């Protein structure tokens, strides 16, 4: 019988499966289905893991966006189209960022610290339509200013 091996009353101390320390049950979040009534890991370990996971996600996003800024360019464009109730079909894989700005002829690259004159930007050709196939181009932020394009997107 279960009662022979599993004592019914809550234990005085619960051992954390992660750090291995035996702690007061109040140091654990509740888990009614466990025999101890506690989660297997203590609050401190769960909090530490959450902080760790958050740092991992931030680092992933930082690297991901740095490696392929087109992901951000496309999602920004789609968000703008959604906000303006325009059709939108732009995807990161469709975006080609030329080495040189087609307007100014100057080199383009993404800046780590935020928008810069040489940052590639998406700009719509027909302003009445959204970021749909054939209706956008990539030019430098500098060219955007020259074209006095008020709705252009600066890539951060
Ligand atoms: Zn622990």
C-alpha cells in the first residue's frame, strides 16, 4: 500500500531537486499533485532559472537580429501595414540588401548602435499600397532623407 512508503503528513523539510538543499516547504511553490505538496525545485532555483532564461532570450534576439536584420525589417514593415490596414506580404527571405545604396551609391550596412545614415531602409514605391511584392525597395537612410520620405523605416 502507498501509505506504507509515502507518509501522509507534509515533510518538515523538502529537498530541492536542483540545488539539493533541504528547505522549509515555504521555500517552494505549491504543487498539490506531488507527495510533498511542493514543486520539485525551490523558489530560489526557479527564480534563478527564469533570470537565466531571460538573459538567453535577450542574447538570442540580439544575435539573431544582428545576423539577419531582414527579420526585423520585414516584421516592422508588416506591423506598419497592419496599423495602416494595408495589404502586406513582405518576408525576411524576400529582402535583398544591396552592398551599395541604389540612390546615393554609398555603401550600406547595419549599425549596431541604432539608425545611421548608412543603414538600409525599406521604402514603399507606391505610397497608397503596403509592403507587397514589387512595391518596396531597400535604400540607405541617407537616401531616405534626400527623398524626403516621411514614412520610411529606419532600421535600428
Ligand atoms: Zn533549489
